[in-house]
């Protein structure tokens, strides 16, 4: 897949995720706002209902007082007979209202003087009784209403709005609307002073959003106003618990986003790895051609009788074949290093190896290459016990890679010098150090030099070839052998690699 295609897919997926997150956040915000409005509307409706219940209780209170203060509730009715003019009835209600009705005789039927004509005497008597009852009840209600208007505001608010009844009414009304949420309440006067409150009422200015206020007895003609304050300490939790179904949606979106980011990272990494492998193969093909051509040419020269008769020529051809064979071996080792990273765990053939002897042989072999650049190499193998359990081929490659890097990154300002040393450590461990006086490594690069394909910048030098596999291979192999590797370096002062391996238990 082309890099441009990957970028296009990345942008499209990023826009898709951003749009999805925007929709979810917008939808959640609207739901939260709607829940807040529904909660506030339900609470206000409940508070109005509580205020109405308290007013009804007060009306009932005064009505009961009036009933207790009233004698047996029948009106006194008296009647007189005025000949020729009919009968006159007079009555007085318990509240002091007086009235009279005159009935005159028309034929054999008593008729009231009120409009509508004659009526039956029995029906007239019943109607008079209902009228008397109505007037009695009306007078009583008038007295009750008068008492409510004139005396109700004089009663203490603790009697008019008892805390127990207020709590009961609040709980009933909130439960009716499905608002099963804890609350605390208090009654305050017009100045804001709390007249009484529930035990856990702790409202502060920062809790205004959770506080609702309702005027008590708003129809009072006179007297100071009192207010019912209701506080919901868990309002926010209640609101967000009602939209908890949105949490899995956000979680799934986040998981998809993480997978998407990881996929993009892997795609770019694989793209880079593929490009590196292709470059590596192309370069290796070119590198193989040169030694193969040289060996082929040397073989053809050996077929020449003249060349066979010249010992000097034979020596030169032998040297060429030997050098080109080493070059081929080095390239094969590079391919081997590449294959190591395609396997999670290397297949190692562990044997007991004398590290001092192995390092001594490597130094002697590498001395010619160092001297070619006018440098020198020394070995201080002071470890008394240097038997380690390693794969000999990979152990040799590790030391060779570190020495080869020291030659590549040599300084032009001073002669190259390499030093290899070994010493005993406590806990049955062996320390191997490889130091040089080359160009060194910047502090920012020290943390990345063991990463695969990472190469340290060499400034204006262009003769350093490689693909950033050498040190990554060294790190992997030392770790596979149960050891540790670290690096110490300063720019323009040289570099020292420190390898620590466990000694063989045998």
C-alpha cells in the first residue's frame, strides 16, 4: 500500500472518529440538559403541591375550630299567622344572620311570595328546611374564611407548616413524579433566617443549582412571607445515573480509537520495515556481486598455467579469495541478523565458551582492519572466571558488531584506538567492555541507539553504511543470552559499551 493511500485513510478515519465523538458529546449534552429541566420542573410542581396541601390543612384547622365552637347546627324558626296576608316565618342562624319569609293563601294551596307561582305545602316546607341549612352553612363558611384572612398569619409557622407534614408531603409528591432522590429542607423567613431545618441541611452559595425555593401561604393578605427551601445533595449523581447508558458507547468509541491509532502505527511501521527490507535486499544483491565477481575472476586466473608457475601471483590470488570470502561471510551474517528480528525468540545453541579466549581471537582477527585505518587495539582480559553459556556464533557477532561500529564512527581528528577488557563481578557475573575514542554519541540519541532501524546522525560524513540493525541485533542477542548491555558516551569523546553476562553454573 502506498504511503499516500495510508495517509488518506488515516485522515478519513480521523474525521469519522471526530464526527462520531462530536455527535455523542452533543447528544449527551442535550440529554443532560433535558434531564435537568425535567428534574427542575418536577420539583417545582411538587413544591406547589406541598404548598397547596399546607393551605388545605390550615382551612381544615379553622373549619374544625368553627365546628367545635358552634352549637348544634339548626336554625331557630318562628312563624306568625297574619289573617288575610298569609303566614310569616322568621329564623336566625347560629352566626347571627336573620331572615323571614311570608306565605299567603291562594285557594287551598299555600304559595310563597317569591316568583314562580304556587307550590305544594309539603314541598314548601322541605325547601325552607334546605334554605335554612344553606344559610347556616354559608354563615359558618363566612366565619371560617374571615378567621383565615384575619387570624391565620398570626399563627407560628411551625404550626402552620409542621416539619413532619412537610417532609411527608414532599416525599409523596416527589415519589408520585418518580423523583426518588434524597432531599433536605428548611423553612426561612423573608430575611433568609432559617426558622427550622432538617438535620442534614447544609446548603451553601455554591449549591444554588441544587436548591429550590417555594413561597408558603402565598395568599396571606398580611404578615411576613416564609419560604420552603429544598436541597438535593445528590442531584448531579441522579441526573448522570439516568444517562449511564452512554458510558458503554464512549468506552466502545475509545476502544475503537485506540485500535485505529495502533493500526495506523503498525501500518506505518510495516511500511517502513518493508522499505528497509527492500533497500537491504537491493543493497545486499549489489554487495554480493562484487565478491562473487572477484572470486570468479581469481578462479579463472588459476586456470592459467603462467599464473600457477608464479608463487607471488598465487599468493595474491589466494589473498583476494580469502578477503572476498570474508566479505561474503559478513554479508551473510547481515542477512542472519535481519532474520533474527522476524522471530520472537532466537533459536540458540548454547555451549560453554571461554569469553577471554573468544574475545582474544576476535581482537587478533580484527587487528588488521584497525591497522588499515592507522589505529590500534588492545585487550585487557583480566577476568579470572570467564566461562559463559552462550551461542558461540552469535556471541562472536555481538563483539564483532561493536568493534565494527567503533571503526565506522572513528574520529578524523585523532588516531583510532580501541580497547577491550573483561573483569569479574559479584554474583557470578562477567563484565565485558568495548571502548573507543571516536566521535561519540549525543545524549538525545543514547536512548534510541538500540532501536531497530535507528541510526545516529554522523554529520557531514557519508562513508558510513548500514541500516540500523547492528546495535538492535546486539541488544536482542545479549538479552536472549540472559545478560544486560548499556552504553556510556560523550560527544567527541568516545563511546564505551558494557556487556554483563551470567557465568556458567557448571
